[in-house]
């Protein structure tokens, strides 16, 4: 059996890398309320100290599973092409139930998407407004920006959105439109500029804007140009690591078609997922997912229509999963074994002779 490292890169987890932050935002951050810094402290410290808390710090609430684009690297597109995707919007009654429970139990933040594009959800401004009414300190969305019209920008600002994260994968029109299938480079660029202009003309600080790109072979050399394009426009410029969702992580792979050498990716033995101490996900249909990668709720933690988020968070099943991670046995959780994060720093085993 041959062992060799797949990469010399020292990546330890799938994260956003902020590469540019505006001076204006740095000044604004000095005036954030104590509750915000309490939230950020817990976000950093709870995983390190294995503090569970009585309730998740954050919830990913899937406002919709619909999307207007077909980006090739997106797990939603892959599911769609395989005929495995069901679409729908979250019922506002369900959303209200979850937010009400969160508000009563110290929930700090929500992100209103999982697999879908939140701007496809007609109730989105209403959802944002309700969360802010219930004193959720950090309400955010990820968007491709295509539907970010002037009217929508005004609605998001009026509703009280705290953070707007825009995915924009190249500073070059041709490459961008080859990745963001269905989007127009100039339109999305202008959409973001318009939102920032409306915000600034009204002397508002929110929403904080961040634009990020997924670094892939098509765009890996474009980061400096990307920063130059976006730094004068938004508050934060970032990039994220590429994940190949066509790979079945944790199972044997045919890695080399010519030699037909079969290999298995081995995850890091010291991996302990921080999300187990930070967040849960609620799908559009109410199913409760383990994390933002458990977008089909494979762990079967519960149903938010009938179950308490608090009971799920502190329940025996999730405690068992945390225990397995703490003992270095994350791979015994079927969904965690398939998650790309433990494999971001990979070892490849040649298992041809074993199969």
C-alpha cells in the first residue's frame, strides 16, 4: 500500500479568507454593541473549549431551495442534474416558530439560505424584518446578486439586513459568465453598486457588504484583479477554497483513468468540526440538519415543525455525534464521513490491491 500526500498546502478547514477590509468598516466595528462581541467571542471559543451552550449561536434557515442560476461547482446544480432536487420555500409560519424560539433562548444570528438563492423567496424582506424585530443581532444572506434590483435593495435595507454576501467568481466577464451560468457580469456589478449607493446616501451602515470568489483552475490567477475591482465598492473582499462536490468523500475513488488506480481520500485524524458547537440548519421543509453541509438533513435530527430546536441541540443524538468527533471518530457519522471539510488537508491511499 502506497501513501503519498495529495498536496503541500496547509489548509485545515474550508473557510472564507478575507483579503481586504475597508477603513470605513474598521471604524464602524469599533462601535458595535457588546452583544455583538459576546456573540463573536462565543463563536470562536465554544468549539475550542467544547462548550455546547443551551441553544445554537447561529441558525441557517433555508428560506428557499429555488435558484435562478446553474453554477457548475454548486452542490444544488449537481443534485438537479442527477434528478435528486426538490424545490420549495419555507412556510412563514415555520420560520416564525423557529425565530420565536431562538429569540427566547438567546439566538445571536441567522443566515437565510442553504442550497437556494434567497432573493427567489417572496417572503425574504418579511423574514429579515421579523428576525430584527425579535432582536436577532446578525441577520445575513448569501446571494448571486442577479435579482438584486434597486427595488429589492431598498426592501432589504428597509427590513434591516445586517450583512449581504455576494458571490462573484471572476473579475473577467467571460470567465464570470462561464461559472455563474445565467448571470450577466455588468448587471450584477451594477446591482451591488446601486445597493451601496442607496445605503450610503441614507447615511446607513447596514448591510455590510462582502464579495467573494471561489478559487478554481479557471480563475486562480485572478485574485489581484478581483481585489482591485471590488475593494473600492464593498466593505470586504474575500475568497473561499474550492470543493469538488462531484467527489464522494470517504469512499474509494478512481483517481487515475489511465492507470485505473483506485484510491481513497483519508481525512485528518485530529478533525473536530467547529459547527457542532455553533450552528444548526433548518431546511425549507422543516427538517433539521446537522450543519450547513447537511443540506439534505441526512442526520435526521428532527423536524422543526414539531420539535424544539433547543431539545435537538442538547439532545442525545447530537451529543453522541460530538462525542465521536471528540474521540477522533468523526468518520463513524455517515454524513460527516462524506463531508469535504475533514479532507481539506488530504492523504491519498492507493487501495487498488485491496479491492
